[in-house]
DNA sequence: ATATCTGCCGAATAGCCGTTCGGGAGCCTA
DNA sequence: TAGGCTCCCGAACGGCTATTCGGCAGATAT
C-alpha cells in the first residue's frame, strides 16, 4: 500500500485488508477509500461498483493462493510420495494465509458471505483451486473412497481457512502452525 | 415455528434460521419478522433492538449446544477412556449441527461477524463451551503439550462448525458425517 | 500558451434499514 | 358496559451508504 502504487492497486489492497479483517458484511466503501488514501466517490474512477472491487479481490486471492500452493508442490520431484505432496500443500496454504497475504485471507473470511450472484461467478475460479486439492487428496487417500475424500476435503479446507481468524503472532510462528496442521490432518490427534 | 408458539419464540426461531442461512451481515429485520409472521416494527414489542434478538439467539445456541454435547459425553460411564469421550463429543456436535438446529448453526455461521461489543458479551457464554472442549482434548492428548492442544482445538472446532455450510442431504447422513469427522480428527487422513 | 487527459474531490441524490410513535383489534376482568 | 392489557399494524423519521455528476488541479502534449 505504498504511495507509489497506482490508485487502482491501492484500492484493491485496502479492500483486501478490510475484507480480511471486518468481513464482507461490514466492509464500507468509505473505509476502503480511506485505506487507499482517497474518498469514496473517487473509487468510481477505477471501478464500476463496489461489488466489482470485491469480486476482483476474491479472484486475485484465489489465483495467487492457487499459484503459491501449486508452485510449492510442483517444486518437489516427480517421484515424491502423494502424502508428501499433500503435506507440502497444507503447509504452503497455512503459511500463505498467516504470512499476511490479505487477498487469500479475504477469500477465506468473506467468500461465504458473498451475494449469490457474485459467488457463482467466483466459484468458477474457485473450482480450479478446489480440484487441485481433490487430486492431492485422492492420490494420497489410503481408502480411495470417493465420498470420504470429498468430506475430508471440506473439513481440511475449513480447518486451514480458519487460521487467520484466531492466529495471533506469539510463541508459535506461521511455520509451526502450518506443520502442526499437516501433522494433525495426516496423522490425527490421538493415533 | 408453528403458529401456536408465542410471538417471542417465533421471532427467535426465525432469526436463528436467517442467521444460519444468510449470516449476520445479510440478516434484515424485515425478513426476520416475515419468518415470524409479522412486520418489522412488531418485533419491538418483544425486544428492545435487533441486536438484542441476535444476542439471544447466540446465547441460546451456545447453551443448548453445550448442553447437548455434555449430556452425550457424560452419559458414558466414568471409566470411559478420554479418547472415547472426545469422540462422543465430536459426533454429538456434528449431529446437532446437521440435525437442523438453527440456533447452533447460527452460532457457527455468524459468531465471527458479530459487532465487537456484542461479541465480547457472547464470548463469556462461549467460554464454557470452549473450556469443555479444552478439557476433553487435554485429557485425550497423548503429548500433553499445551500449545499443541490449543491449536488442535481451534482447528477442530473450525472443522466441525463448517459442516452446515457445505452439507447437503444426500447419500451421507449426519451420523455418517459425524463419525467420519471423529475418525479424521482422531486417526488422521493418512496414518 | 492552449488543449487534453488523468485522478481526485465536493455536493447532492436515492434507496434501504433500523427505529419510533400512535392507534386499533381482540381478550380478559370487574 | 367500561376499562385495561397484549399483540400487532401503518406511517413516518433519521441515519447511513452506494452511487452520480460537475468541476478542478496537475501533468503532458502540441
């Protein structure tokens, strides 16, 4: 959010921050504008509506989150065990969320509250993200049961996405939380 | 929500349903009133403000959810292993959420979006619920590490609370989902 | 210097939503 | 019959918010 950035980017950065911290329902255009160093009407010079700003934040969040995870997984050798690929994805997702990326956190926080019309449009982009997780889980699944991995995926993503809502910088760093998430999901709490 | 109920209860039931399905940010007083079979101003005969309605829904949701879980756990004999007590709690929580209790689902969905002032008040009631989980986890924890069980608790509750947002009645019933949640959390995905 | 384009502001508007107020219908009590 | 109480409605108000519009400063170009 430095002053050198273009007005458009400043608006998106500010909106991502607001959506992450306050959620969609409490995101006011005036506050987004303030974070971008301008007043509310000035936003309309860059965007057609408030919803357009929000939608672009959501799409950016999904894209960059997906890119980050895929990169961290695919950097592993092709002979890496599926479980280790899944572990890498979990760690990458949590670290990305907790490292302070407002866009991905905004998605985790506000996606469920989006107006249904916008939600369906964003869902198309989300499908890429979702199916990547599906492939990872299916490959690593011992049982191979389809319904089970689907439910497990829902649980996993909900679990990981909750991080930004309760994590506070303290004794445990993002990497430790990320590894614990992987241990917990893969190995269980009381094996 | 039958017609025989008092106006006050009809309002609370309707509000719980709205909060569960649309979330706090999109909950309109007019829609709550409509679900209760009346018009918006009539609500003020029973409650002082919209926030008061919401707060009572949250408190009821927490109370009845806690009661339900505690009952299902404490019915087990005193010699039941801690892991089995934890398992019973997980199953009870998921079943309660998915059985269609709007109050507990409303808490799971809308608690994070509450205005901070109300949130702190509700948090006091939530502490009972939270500490019960803490005790269950500590007792069942193999490591006994405090920070680890705290993080595990956050992950667990987030995981379970997400159920109402993605569950659709179909092949898998609430009980099956509940058992799978317990298996997943306790045993892990790829042990 | 004139014209033009970009990026922003000030003022104003329209709509939605929570809230207030006065009153009316039904019912119980005396 | 008269009074009072419960529960609800109709109308209206005020505040907040997204949005529109006209204009102005600064940079750039001609």
